[in-house]
């Protein structure tokens, strides 16, 4: 198997780095991992539970929890940044900051992780940022403010 891969790599002037090569076995929550002993020469190819691919953190159950754990701190710091700059900027400027900083983080890969159980945490952070922009209390409804600011909520 690896002979064909090595031939393809050498034909296309690429190199095969075994230190960066691994595989992921996708499983359901109720099943267990089977450790395949995949070898290339005398080097074992590692079986991993999650990996970062094109900015998305994939895990072997496709629950997206590890991806959420990586973007929640980014959105929390975006929320703090909004709170800090709010006294110095107009609502239109804050909306631009929202789109450039927070919205881009929230929507990247949304088509994949949007149906995840953990996406509600991201929606809560989006609501927190909207409450900062429009100066309302955290427990007040944001629905009208989403419409007024022309921002689409991640959930309805």
C-alpha cells in the first residue's frame, strides 16, 4: 500500500513525512477503537482521536466538542474586546468590529458543526456580544436587536 503512495509522492516531487502522518478511525459513541497496527517499514503510523484540518478540529466521533473548545476562548476574548472598545466607538463601528472579529470566527465551518449539540454555547456568546453592542442586560431578549443590527443569529 505505501509503495503506491511513495511512488505517487516521488512522481509529483513531494516527500512523505512519517512524523506528520497519522490516521483517524471514526467511531460511534457506543463503539470502541480498534488499534490497527499500520506500519511503514519499522515505523508505526499513529492512531489519533482528533486533528486540526483546514482550521476545523475534527474528532473521531464528529461531536465537534474539541472544535467548540478551541473557538469559545477566541469568542470570549472578542466579547471582552468589544466591552473595552465600546465607550469609544459608535454602534455602526461596533457592528463592523463584530463582523470582522467575532462573526468570522463563529461562521467558519458552520455548515459542518452547526448541527452539533455544542453549537448552543456559540449562540450564547453571540448573544452576549450583541448585548454589549446595544447596551442591554444579559437576560433581555436579543431578537429585535439582531434584526435592527442586520445580524443573523446562528440559531432561531
